[in-house]
């Protein structure tokens, strides 16, 4: 009898462990992902709890969405709608698709609210520096000064009735690199929801969009990269669901000359990379297009003016990281950001 009393609990425990193992195996989330190179960067879409046959169709369609946006808006594709506008600068209106028109109109909106710190006509200067390519160089001041008069969002003319765009000066160039990836992330997220995908991570070259929560109901953790290091190490994270996070920083794309680093976030006012107290800005919003445009905008504005702008907007939070390793948070971000690095200090 004594042996039976000992044996029964062991049998029950063993059965319990077996059943738990079966439960975990059965409930393990399925995960499918696909990588694409588009819009000048490596992209990944990862979806969960979808049958394999359906996941392949969905991930292929995500690539089509990316390719379509790239073909319409990239300056690297000669036949793109943006290049058609650029080639007709100073001459005529160019009719474009609803998608391209929407993104250009949004770009003008962000240029206005940021007092021109975000400017989609930065094209002549971004082409001159060409940071992020093998042809990148540090141009002379004369080369920059010659192109500065061509940079002004105020010279973008929009015809809402005909969905047509004109650049008012010959030689002007649109560059939607600071907003197109955000739009693409939103379009992919919208498509995934239309296919009843409840859990997904969209990563377009660091533009992150998470849909839903993890299988255990907890939120996704999105790391905020240390902009002073190139190893991808995070200084902290935020917990998020159905949210986008986009970071602009000096570590992303840059060139060095004579020991000086020149990053890719160019000022429309003097033609050089912004040189202020900031090393990185992360924007949080339910719309990735907000994040993309504002990360550039508030980087140019700096901490004080950037915080004022972010705190005046709905559905937008911001994390500012300075070169002296201080972290400033917008009002709503204070309850979302978790600092994990001992090298940084959150300034209240």
C-alpha cells in the first residue's frame, strides 16, 4: 500500500507532463516569413498562425505591394512616376496614380508642419551626396550652394482634380525616400488585415510595424537602437501592438572624410547633414507614414522644437536620443519606453 501511494503521484505527474508537451506542440504558433530587397533596403514580412499554402500567397502579395510602390516612387527607377515629375520640372504637370499623389500630398503636409525641416524636394542634394551608394561623396560648398535654390516644398504644385503634380523650377527633384517606406508598411499592414492575419511583424529596413500581440497575449517588444553604435544593440524597448516604430539616426547611412562623419539626414536649409545635439529619433504611431516623415522632421528640429511638435499631434510619440547619451520622451511616451542601458539617462 505504501508503494502504491508513492507510485500514483509519479504516474499522474508523468501523464501531466506528457499532456502539457502535446498541448505546447499543438499550440506552438506557426511562423512564415519572406525577405525582399526593395526601396533601397532589405525588407522582411513575418506572419503567424496562417496555413502554409495561404502564407505563401500572402507573402508573395506583400512583395507585389512593395514592388508597385517602388516602381511608382523610387528615383532609382527611370520609368517611375516620381522621375516623370522630375524630368518635367519647370515645364508641365504630370498625372500620377492615386498612391503617388497621396504620398506627395502627405509629404507636403509634413513639410508645412515641420517648417520645412522635412522637404520632399531635397532630391538635388540627396543625389549630389548620394550617401548609401558606392558613389557617395562629400561635395564642395559651391556645388551645394548651386543646388540650394532648387530645394523648397513651396514650389510643388498640386492639382487635386486631375491628380497631377508639377515642380515649379527646372532642375527640381522629388525624393520620397523619407516617407515612402512608411506608406509601404501601412499598405502591407492594411492588406494583411484584409486577409485576417491577426499577428505579424513588418520590417522595412528598420521601419517596424507590428500587428496584434504574441500568442500568449503579451505585446511585442520593439528595441530602440543605440545610435552611437553600429552593432544594433538596443538602449531600451517599448511594448507595442498594432503600432509602428521608425527611427532616424546618424548610424544608418553615412560616409567619413578626414575623420568626420557625414550622415544621410540632410538639411534643406544649408545642404549639409543636420548638425545638432541629436544622434537618433524614434517615432511611434499607429500609422507608419507618420513615423517615417516625422522621424526626419523632428531630427532636424532638435529636442525642444521637436518635442513641441510631437506633443501637439494626436497618435504620435517620440524618443529623442542625444549625442551625450540622454533620452528625452514626449508626454505619452513616458509610460511606454523601458530603458535597459546603463550608459543612458532619461531626462524628466
